[in-house]
C-alpha cells in the first residue's frame, strides 16, 4: 500500500499545479484515483485529503505560494505514506459518524495548517496529530485547539517545549546552540509557551499558594479580633520565599500536545 501511495504522490508532483488548474474535474478525478489506487480502507480518507486540497490551488496566485503549496502537499503525502498503517488502524476503529468527520471537517483543519505552512518540519507534526488524535473521543473543539496551537508555534517553540518532559534528553544548551540564540531569547520563548498554557512558572504556583495562606491567615486574624479576649494568630510558616529566577514546568496540556505530535500512535 505504501508503494501505491508513493506512486500517487509522484503523479501529483509530476503533473503540478498547472495541470490541476486546467482540469475542471481535477478534484473528482483525484478523489477517484486515490480511492482506486489505494486499495485499503484508508483510500477514501486519503482521497478526501487530496480532493479537499485541490480547490485551494485556485487561490494560489503568486509563484512563491505555488511553489510552497506544491512542496507542502508533496511533503504531506509523504508523511501520510509513512503513517499509513497507523492511519488505517485508527480510521477503522472509528464510528461511521466519526469517519465522516475525519473525511470532512478534520481534513479541512489539517489542510488549513499545511497549505501555507512556512516551516516544512511542522507538516510531520500536523500529520502525526491528525493520526494520533483519530479516536471516537475527539471532537471539533479538541481538534481545533490542537491545530490552532500548532499553527502558533515555531519549530524553536516546540523544541523548547520538548526540554520539559521528565524523560527528555534535550536541555537549554542543546536548544541555544542549535538555533544560535541566547538565554534571554529562550526565556521569551518560554513565556510564549506559558501564555499558550503549555508551560507554567513554578514561581506562579508558589505565589498562588502564598496568597491562599495569607488570605486564610487574615480570616483567622479577623475572627480572633472579634473574641472578647483575642489570643493572637501566628503567621503561617508555610509561606515560601519566591526566588528571582523563575523555574518552568510543563503542564498537562503541554504533555498532551507533545504526545499528539509524536511518532508513536
């Protein structure tokens, strides 16, 4: 099956965008070709991806966008080829209703990200997310949040996020050397990940805990002051000192995101 998909990719690449523009029935032909050439159950799904991508060609006017579109579509098909076994297994496990969603709405979300993606490395992560999240528990909101989040991130952002899982072999030195950035630039990337809910600052947790302790202390002080013979209230010793250098931790959302874009299904 992989060889058949590869042949299909080659055919699309050799014909190019010009032929697609000249053929009024190109979308229908591509869906039909994908369904026939790919004999397995994933054929209609892959055909839907190709077919849904086709009308977008008409909106690609400038040459550089044409080149990027063709390059991204070729890379998309290669990545689908690499994951075809997982794609087929996951697709077959879906209910009929969910299969329809993956052939329609979720394909559109995938293509919205891939069509104009400037960093080709991210196409693999788009495909991985599309395949790994292919379950009956997925829904429109979950899929949209995933693709929107991935669209906002750069490769640098994602490599920075990969520093934080417990089993990570990536550290700040690896990232700064790879991208030629300093620690201040890396801190800005981390702050972006915090804003997206993928990381959190350890200091924020300490600050929130301290605030809770102080609020509780003030309540006790107020209650004590109303007594006929106030006994006084000691300051809680659980209040922690907050350091000047913030330490970051990955959130459950961040861990889930990395799992979604991983090669493992």
